C-alpha cells in the first residue's frame, strides 16, 4: 500500500516509532538496489530499498527512489511468508499496470463514456468496452523475440500500438477519408518518427543518468 512520507513505522523490533522519510535518510548506500518492475521502454528508472518493521518478518517498509531526481515513494507491505526484495518490487509495479489498463480503456474504447441509469445497461457497456480493449491489446501484443531485445538500436518503425490499431480500424471501417495505401504510408511514417524519438530518449537518459 502506498503511503505518505510522514507515515510513522516501528523499527528495532517494534520499539522505535519513526517517520518513513527519516528511515530512508538513514539507509546506507549499499541498501539501495536497482530493480525493474517489468519490461518497458524506460528501463529500470528506480533504486529500491526495504527494511523490516514491526515485531516479525512479515511486515516491510518498501522505499522507491528515482535515480535521476531522487524523489522517494513509500509502501507498507505484508507477506504471509518470507519474500525477496525483487518480489515486493514486482507486486508494487502491478499497480501501475492496473492504472495503465484503466487509462487505456477510458482513452481508447470509451470505458467511461456512458449515460445509463440501470445496472444492465452499464454492465453491457463495460463488457463491450473491455472486450474491445482486450482485442486491440491482443493484436498489438509483440511477437516472441528470437534474439536479444535492443529497442534503442532498432532503426525501423516501432510496433503497432493500441491507439494506432484503433485508428487504423476506424479509418478502414469508417467513412473513406483516404485510401488504404495512403493510410498505411501515414502509419509507417508516424511509427518511424516515434522510433527516432525513442532512440534519442535512450541516448539522453544514458548520458544524463548517474553511474551506479
């Protein structure tokens, strides 16, 4: 559970109450580890640290630090068994996936675009919206890679995304505003420029980020 920096936790076997940001400030450099919450375009942007709180080994304070800005975030964790830092980081990252899913559903398939007054109508709208998003996501899912993944070194266009696929379907099945050839040319042009922007982004981050 994400908490504020002013949240007080108990350390030293539950004997000492202290603010979460104070705990973070007392941690040695060796306590921070670079961990990834999953494969993404921006890579592992954060360092993570944890400390046992309370009187047992089931409760933890998980701390995230931005490697560029130093901004901190805090999570109170409870696990029924002994877990690793990597596992806590993975679970914390699941929250971002859920938020991204809702954002994509609202922006791409109109999850929140309804004006209904009863449960049946609402349920039909939500079901159709989520089915549409699932279809677009399946179409956009990357194919299994047979070699090493180096997106920053790839000069070709980026893979089709959910917004791009939705745009293509809308153009194909909607009023014919342009020919199919022109539509595909526009799509490839956009994705080539997006690939160039991503390559520049990687180069800038590699130059700006501190070592370690």
